[in-house]
């Protein structure tokens, strides 16, 4: 393949001064994470945007390029190259490209889907050490980005994780303005309750629109996300991986949402060893599709042995995999993902708290229902009696209260996840 000619085709803005956004589904939305990316780009480090397929990494990278060109007034300041598996790019091809971009005077080089180039870390390291060029790279998930980066590019990279769209980003995508002031929050309660209900089943993949029916959403998740991930990305990065076993593991894990699971039970359902089941879970976590929550116990070893919970990175994926899940389970997944929680709590009597946030000493339960009673506070009350200095929060469907155990509507948590850790004691209905 003639990579120089391909580079010319991929950088038409050098000639016409217009940076295009191909394959953009809907209006251009500035992501909440953009300031963090802009800060990273302003430093010498190699900035790496990683995240699930289809979360908008390429669009985000082009927004960086657009701002750079607008600031300098020189379209040739930015060079762009999108790799594809079919190109069969080799390290020497990437080396040739970077030399070509430097000869054209590019001060910033953006390399989209860089993991399709074997040993890309070694090539990038040489150019980083020898030039003043700013590099920004993107890659789907952590499958190949993390395997050698820590060693080869130690001290040279800054990784920014790009997550699915938040509820406020999703609203802006369809031309709606999320509430921000207390007055707007009060006026838009009914609208936000509806928005939260849509978010539970559609999630934050920007190309899944709220008017798509279940069949369309399920087909998109299968054809645009999971099949390419399991049957293209995985075999390339891990030739020994079994894509069918990975997919079956993911489907089994979707059935554990809202509850706990034992790895041995997953192994039995898969018909494999405990070790093999553990490997499948580790590989799925590398894709950023899921993450594991551990029981909050004093012993790290015990955390590994006892029951665990799984959280899906996106509710749209979870709902597509398991359409039978009730709204309460989907609400719990959305809340735990938004909060970034890593721990839950469960004692020997089966009492359970959905999320434990040690940094703010907060215990969180999700009760996505129209009305709550004191019975719904039983487990969290029991926990708080034994944890001096801790606070409790019930994430509800619409109920709001700032009592000893605060009640916060899910839509407010989705709008501002930091609310729980920092401001929940000041929430007014």
C-alpha cells in the first residue's frame, strides 16, 4: 500500500483548509471530557485516547485538530492518519508516515486506531525522543494499548479514557439543553425523569438514537461493537483467545446484573475450569466492556474469593444483551457506572449495599421505584449503625429528601455523579 498517497487522501484540509468530520451521526457535541483532553494535548506527553468502540474517540480527536488549526490559522499544522486492519501497516510504514508528516511541517500528528500497527510503541518512542512533534493516538479499548505501552513508553504518555456519552451529552446530541441552575432543575423534573428512563435502555453510544426500537439497538450492538471486538480485535491481539467463549461469558455476566456472582458458577455454566473463567473475565475487563466490583472486606485476599458484582460500561449494551432485565436492575447499573464505584458490601446474613464509596465514607443503595418506605432503608441503616462517620444515600426514581439517609433521584446522579460524594447533604427537593 502507498501510505504517503493515503496520507494525502486523508488530509484534504492541507489543500482546502476544511477539516471534515466523516461518519458523524448527528450534530457535533463538545464532550465533557474535552477540557481534560485539551490540557493533555497542551503538554509534551503522547496523549492516548482509549475507550470502547463507537464512543466517539475519532470525533474527539478531530475536535482537537480543529481547535489547533483554528488557533494557528495553518491547516498543515495538523496531520491525521486513520489506520485500518486491512492496511496491514508495518512499523516501517508508520515510520515513513511520521517522517513524511514532519517534512510537511506538521507540529501535531494524530494517529487513529494506532493499535493496528505492530510495535507502534517503539516507532512512536523514537520520534517522540527526537522531535518536538505532539502526538495524539486513539485505540479501541485497552486490548493492545496497554500490553507494551507501560514498558516502551514509560514516562512519555498520558492516557485519557473516553467513556460513552453521559445523559447531558446525549441530550445535547439531540438538541436539548440539560438543566443547570436550581430553577431549571425544578422546572424540568418530569422531563429529566423521562430522559433517565430512555438512558437506561439506550445508554450512551452516540449512534444509538432514542427513537430506535429494540431490534435496531440490538443489531447495532452486535454488528458494530461486539462482533468486531470478539472476532477481529481479540484474535489479532490474543491469538489464543476463544471469541465464542468470551461472548458467552459476557452474556452470562449480563444475567448477573443486579446481583452477585461466584466465578465458579460462571465456570460451571461455561463448562470450563475456574482458571479459564477467570481469564475470560480479565479479558473482558481489558475491552472496557465491564468491570468487577468487590465486596468491601478488610482482606484483599477475601475480596478475591468471595462473591463479586459486574458493572457494564454502557446500559445500551447491557439492555441489548439481556432484554428481560427490569428497570431497577438497569438503574443500578447506570448509577454504579456513573459513580465509578469499585466496592459493594454484603455480610454473612445476606444484607447488601450496592456501592461503598470509601473516599467520601458514603454507602449507596439504588431503589428505582415510585415510592419508598422505611423498609427500603433497613440494610443501609444497619450498615450505618456499625460505621461511625459514614453517610447513606438512596438513589430513587423521583423521590428526593435530605434527611439522615438522603434520597436522590437517579436523573440527578446521572447529570452530576459528583453530587453523591460532595453535595448530597445539601440537596433540596
